[in-house]
C-alpha cells in the first residue's frame, strides 16, 4: 500500500468550493494527510484560470459552485482543452444527490465521486485507494499524455497479464485506446474478457459501440436495450441508441431516445445541442426551442459556448413570434433580442456571427410587423456581408431571402444571379436556390397581375370594355390571380355581352372562372357580388339558348 503522505507532498493540488468553511476544512484535511502545495478557487471561473496557468496533479472540486461554471463544466473544459493529464486526478465532491447532477458529472469520468459530508478517515481511505491504482497505471497514463498510444496499449496488455486485479481500469483504458485506433475487434475482446468475469455496464456499452462500427447495428441496439433493462439510468446507452437509429434512418425514434437521455442528465450541454438539432430537423420546434435555450444557458460558462445555439434558438421560435400574437409571442421576441445583444457583445469581431445576428434580428422584426426596423437590420446585414472577403453560398442565400422578405426584389434578383454564376454544386444548395427563385417569380407574377388588374379596372371605369376584357384575361392567365381579379374578369365579359352581343366563348370563359373560384361562403365580403354575377351569367346563358 502506498504512503499517502509521500504521495501527496509533491503534488500540486487545487481545491474548488464556493463555501469558505468547506474550502478551509478540506484544505486542512489535505494538509493533515500530507499535502504541501495547495491552491484554492472560490468558483468555476477562478478554477479554470488557475488550471490554464498551472499543471495540477489533483483537482478536488465541489459540484455546485453557484453562479458560473459548476464542477461538471470545470471537468468538461479541463478534458476538452487537455489541461488535465491522464496522470492527474479529478475528484468530484458534492452534497447533491439529484440524479441529473450525479449522472451528468459521472459521464465525464471523474476519477472518483465523493458525497459530502465525509470525515478525515473516509477521505484518507478513498485517496489511498485511488492513488494506489493510479500509481500502478502511471507508465500507461504517461504514454497516453505523450500520445504514445501503441506504447500505452502494449504496457496495459502486459500489466493485465501480470495483475488481474486491475482488470477494471485496464479494460476501460484499453477499450478506449483500441476504439480510438478503430481496432474494434480488439476492443470487443478486452470487453468480453471482463464480462466473462462480471457484468459491467460500461463494458457492455463499449461492446455495443464496437458492434455498430463493425456494421452490426441491430446487435448493438439489442445489447444497448439489454443494458438499459438492468441499468435504466445509464444515459450514454440512450445517446448511442439515438445515434444508431439516426444512422439507420429513423429520426423520430432517435429523438425519443435522446429525449430520455436529456431527461436523465439535462445539464450536459452537448446533449442539449444535439437534441435541438434533431428536433429542428424533425420540425418539432417546441422541443428544439427548449433544448437550444438550455444549451445557451449551460454553455454560457462552458468551453462549448457557441453562437449557433443562440441562432438556432431564434430560428426555432420564429414561427411563434407574430404581430399581435399575445404575451408569449412578445416574450419570445424579447428573448431573441436579448440574445442578439449578447452575441453582439461576445462576438463583435466575428463578421459571420454579426451577419447571422442581423439576419435573425431582421426576421424577428418582420414577424412583429415592424417593416422599417426589419429593413434596417437587413441592410446592416448587407453591410457586414460586403466586408466578408469570401462569403459562403449559404450566407448569400440567407441574404437573398432577407431581401425578399423586406421587398428588396431587385437586390434579391442580382444576388441570385451572382450565386448562379458560382456554379452551385450541392443538391441542397440548388434546392434552396430554386425555392428562392420560385418565390421571387411568384412575387413578380403577383405584382404583374396586380398591375394588369388595375389597368383593367381603369379601362372598365372608362367604358372601354374590350380593352378591359383583354387586360383581365392576361391577369387571370396566371395561376396566382386572386378571386377578386377573376370576378373582375367575369364582370367585364358580362358587361361587354350585355352592351354588345352574347359570345359563346365569353360564356365558356366565365364558366371556367366560376369553377376556378369555387364556392364562396356567405360571410365572405365578395359573396353578394359573386352571387349577382352568377345570376347575370345564367341569364345570358339562357338567352343564348345554352
């Protein structure tokens, strides 16, 4: 057994706790146990500053640290930025017993998880056991830190042959290293050796992952479900069920599994982000809204903070923001605007983010019915886009849609031509280009039919019935022509026949237009006009002997 005092004395240790009494008490305990080089941090932000400044051999962090980063997020960022070596220890301390906190922290693999309160003797025993195992794995972990994975694998396999008591930590290390090298059959072998001795949920999960990568996704699904039947809170199993179902082409089922994972461990920002993406793709915008908002809140003090969470949240709620849409609509719009301001403060030097922010702002104002502010935001987005050296096709398509939404059709047409000249490659990009071009064409047709209708009305009012008929006929040739335009065309033809002569061709045209219009309810303002014209049409039809 190791000498705890000898082991702790040379180690640089960081204690993180927002409670001064707890921080002081733990520092005293560690000093009594032999630690000589101890730093402390009062919150997650201070802890990360110190972790980035110094190499720590051991971090003991409370989970709940008040405002800012919590213990889980410290662990996330320390692993993500590779500031916590494989040879180092991260021990999570907490008085919280809530399932979401425990599961959320454990999935990022702290070396130990200790629940408060604990005595000096309890801490001594746990540290001695942890450090004893860590000492035996020292050479393997050094190789991992130095990215000598083949040496780490060789040393781990040799140690496993010598000391079978270390099968649990060695299997975990070997499984990860083999999977990192895509040696899935070797990973299955080491997991199987452990499972032949005892049932270990993470080893079954590892096997399932390897089976999926080897192409046997259905066996992987079966194994994951069996594992969950014994360990229903094993959140990573739900993650992999979701991932596999998504790859098999079942997005709805994938989202359901991921939702279960989030229900168990809602504080994992990456999981919330993935749920938001899946829900948005499934057009489940209510779930997407909740997930992206959670990702924004969790990511504020995390290494996973990114602008996309803010923008995706805004996109998810756009459909629920409406002029005169009530309190909920206003609250969502206000939240989007707060996020817009937050993005502008945090990403002021990122032109791409500033562009997307202005686009989202413009869309929100448009939803609220404020056309003036919407156009102002869109024009600002245009200014930002001009400063981007090589704007992406996606950015140009977003700009085009924003121009269309703010009635800047000439600009939209020019930009679509610019995009077309770039030789669109991807099918999805081509579809979006086609959609915007069709939208622009429909707007142009509506404008043209409106002009033709106005011209026809002008002729009709001057008694120039033949010219009126001609103008209205040209307008109703377009499918986009509205009911009022078609009624105008009918009225012009009927007026002409009453004043001049009944034409069979005109009667046939009126019949076709009435058929296009269909039934009009008696609550419609155009009902009485439609009824009157229909009676005139039938009278003229009888007069013609038809």
